[in-house]
C-alpha cells in the first residue's frame, strides 16, 4: 500500500486483500500507521498458497531498502494505479 507515488509505503499480510484494503481506505483503526500517513492505495500485491509463505515474504520485504521496493512496484504497476479499483 502507498500514500502516493514515491511517498509512504506499507507492507502487510492478510487473508483477504479486499477486506484489508477497505480497512485502510476507511481508516478503521484511527491509531494505525496507515491512517496516520494516509496509506490507502493498493499499488502492489502477491498471492501465496499458505500464510507461512506470505509471512516469510512480508518479513523479507520489510528488510529491503526503499529503492528495491519502488523498483518492484514500478515493474508490476508503472503508473502506481490504485489496484483496488479493479477488484470485484
């Protein structure tokens, strides 16, 4: 998730990308990082068969430097379009 292109980034894991994106968009938790920094735009995601795999990937990506994260986003979503708009 991102606030805007090249601004604040948030990496997380969820068993429901749609529900979790809605929580960010509607600021369900007023004290959260995503609410504080207005991180509500889905710009990148990955799917995994197991929660253990997803958590491993999340932890690894959180250790990445910012440039690597931006490169990954821009390869997947060059315009930083909010991918939530395409979800059903």
